[in-house]
């Protein structure tokens, strides 16, 4: 499960980290409490198109930063509301489910994050934790994306949305929650983003144990429970201990 994360790095930093060009159009914003339906930076790799919009498959694919909305809307959906139910995609079923299999085959993306939040249940209360790389490197979640337009308006601006792949939690992360986002190591970014790669099974591998064990599991304030709160204080270490849920918690399964 991944229902909230932090993404605060400037595109200029991400350009260097991911060896990509910036196509965000000055729309990127630092966000310490990214919640579903927000527009955020993702990384994709696509072949260029000609003046008529046809894909130039003989031309090398270009890696770029792009803004997408969190919550995948399948191309066949009647309206965008479907996205609120598809913020996560289970790795175990992504290859079979109609909402995800086409995107997994050719529309994969990386979702850069400083870290993500998870809540450990203690009785009727939950304790928030922030999982992050203590060295400050970006964590790249594996994701899939889609382009959607209303069926009665083919000329409408497309809505570009994404979903984060999740897997069973591993190692120390099982102390907090039973699910986690799929983290793609930097050495596998090119394979994950390759739009021509057809061996999807070879991509859906668990996050390496070395990455899981290197993460810091940081107890944080219950301020993060409310999606309206957004600032660096959300990432600061807090006194450990279960805290009552705020009314503004974005409860996700």
C-alpha cells in the first residue's frame, strides 16, 4: 500500500538524478504530503512523434519529467472518478486486470519520492512512520500510466494519470505494514522505462533486500494524518507512540 508520500525536490535536481529532460512546464511543486488526485512529477521514456502525432519508433526514446495526476483512469473509463479507486496496483494481479495490463505492457513510469508514509496499527489507533533514504537519494516507485479523454470529445486535452505498483512488504517494513510500494533500483530504471520491453515478468521482481534494509523508518507527527497539512515539519522525527486518528486522515486499503 502507498497512500501518501513526500516529493520535494526541484526538477533541476531530478533532471540530474534521472538523466531526463524537463517537460513539467513549470508546474512542479514541492509537496511534503502528496495525496491521491494531486498532480506530481513522474519520469517516462517515449519515442518522439511526427507533426501528425505518429510515433517514430525508429527514433530513440527520450526520458523526461512529466506531470501526472495520481489515480489511474483507464482509457475505457466513463469518467475520471475511477482514478480515486486506482491509486495503487497490486503486482500480483497487474498482468491480468483489464484496468492495468495494457499500461503495464507499454506505459510504465517511475515516481520520484523523498519517502513515503505508512501507519502501524496499535489497537484502535495508528502510529505514522516515514520511510526514507537517510542519504537523501530519491526513491523511485514503479508505476504505470494512462491517457484518458471523454468519448464524446476526441479533441479534449488528455488527462494523464498514474498508479503505483505495490508488493508484499519485506524485511523491517513488515513491522509497520503488510504492503509497500515497488522500489525500482537505479540500475533497473532503463529496463523499467523502456517502452519497447515486452518481458514484463522480468520486471516485476521484489525490491532488493539491500534497499529495504537501508531505509530509515522514522516515527513522525500525527500532523501528517490530515491532508491539509503540508510542510517540512511532517518529515521530522517525533516521539514514538500510537496516536488517535485525525478526522482528515486519507484512509486507504
